[in-house]
C-alpha cells in the first residue's frame, strides 16, 4: 500500500520557518456551463435516476418522428396507420475512486502540513479533473483514459465507449489562406511531404464545415438555445486555436476580430464580455458562424504511428516537435449523457492502532456520447445509429 511520506531530508520538514501556502492552478473546467437536466437542450445531459436506487444500467429513449405522408381527400385511415418506432441508448455505470494515506506519526511531526487536510483538497481536484477527462474522451469518441475506442487496455470503465460514427467525422483542414480540403482517413493527413500538414490546419473553414455537417445531418443535430438564440459549441486544442488566429485573408480570424472591435464590445463576437442577453458562457474565445468557441488543452492529439481511431495510424511525416493531429468537437443539444449512481463522497479510515489515517473519495457514474440504437422490426436488433449531437474534426497542428 503506497503511503505518503515526508522524510527528514525533505525541504518541507519544519525547521522553524514560517508557513507558506502554494496554490496550484488547475486546468480550466469549461463544461459546467454546458450541463443541464434531460430536456434542457444543453450539450451535456445529467441524469440522476439511479442515485439512491438499485441498478447499474439506465436506458434512454428516443421517439422517432412519423415519416408517412398521411391520407388525402376521401382517403382511408383504417389499415394505413403508421407504426411508431422507439430507439434506445443503454448506459452501464461503473465505480471510480482514489485515496491517500499518511505515513505515520513522525511524518506528521516533521512538517506543518496536515496530509489528511491536503489530501481532501487534492482528491476533490482529482475527482473534478477525472470527470472532465471522461467528458472529453466520450465526446471525442475515445476509450477510457484516452485509449482508442475498443482498445480495452485500462481497468477504468466510467466511459461507455462509442467511436465516431462514419457520417459524423471530418478529416482534413485548410491552409492559413483558407483553402479547405478533406481526406479519407487520418493516415492521409500530411503524408505527401514533411510540410504537407500545413494544408490541413484548423480555421474558420473547418468550423463552417463542422457546422454545415451538423445542420445537414439526418436527423439534424439540434443547436443549443442561449439567450433566445441558437448556437453550436465547438471545443478545440490550443494548437488548433493558434492556427485559427494565424489565418490570413479578408475572411480570416484576424480580420473578423478587427472588424468586431470597430463595432464595439456589444458585438456578437464578444458576447462573453456583455451583460444580460449579450452575456455568453465564461471563458469562451468568441463566436463564429453561430458557433460558440472554447479552447481546452485536454483535447486529444496524436503523432506518427499513434491512433485516434482503431486501425488508422497517423502518418510518419507527423513528427512530434513539428506537427500533431488534433481532434476538435462540435456539440449540439444532448450530445453527451452523464448518469449518476452515487455522487462523489469522502471516506476516512484509521490504520495501525489509529496511528495513521487515510482518506478516500469514490463515485458511481457513466459518461457516454449519445448514440441511439434502432431496435428494428423484431424489437431486438438494436443497430447503432449515427452520433446524435457530435461532429468531430481531425486536423493537423504546427508545434513550432
């Protein structure tokens, strides 16, 4: 059982010097504003049906719209009824927990650090970070702990893995001048030459392509209602943001920003700084083409011989230190579901004749990208449909 220890040689051992508090800045938790209850229309749906109840699986239902034309003048309804269809999405809950324990009496004596108190806050931060990582993995179509969906190399099971469906993924990008192109698979990104990755960067053309794919999807990926107006939400990697901001030309990001400043801070692009109806979510980069833009360093990136999707290796020309392939996501309403079985809770335990104390936290939950299944005519086929509210885009990024 690994235990936390502070030895005499440790610089933290108290030698009559004053207490100093060091604050560790956590990575931004950007998704709290995007959560809501079922039916809220938010990108992340939170369900608490199983909190306080027995059961480790919950099934969401989607009522499919009627598609028939009906009957016209003097038509006969009897015998021409249309069968209704109810699609389903099961989620299986799993346990997640972590703990710390102090080494013993001498460790507590040497330093003015209360390991249990510190452990309490450390576990709170750990739980928040792991939960946000799970959200990222789910919406990106990855497996648990950032593996590819189906790899199965981790004992953590809180993410119900769903790889991106064929009709919900873009592989490609644009030049800094805005010339857009797509490829068939990640292995084709940047493979023509060592500098070919520059033809597949992230930018406004990519955002437009993601939005169009969402809008033309069948069924349409529904946008999110914010202050009486509908938007999609795009989350991208910092290296993708750098490419976006370096875009040139009359329709490039820099020109758009300059024009927005000329129109004043009430402009739609700067909604995060407004008040009332102009107020957007905290921490956004802006809005483009009715897409709210977020940046997160947690978005996955890959280099040569690594994979985002099973069997699709990144080309050897994408060399670490020079370039990467990053996955951005565009979210609509009900894109990701979270099912809670037990909230995060704290536990303490005494060891060794009550001379040592340990503290732990655990929860039971599941995170899954929403993808409903068609039960078929026999009500048991359960063929997966397309991703319900997510578009992903794999683009190249320049590291240097």
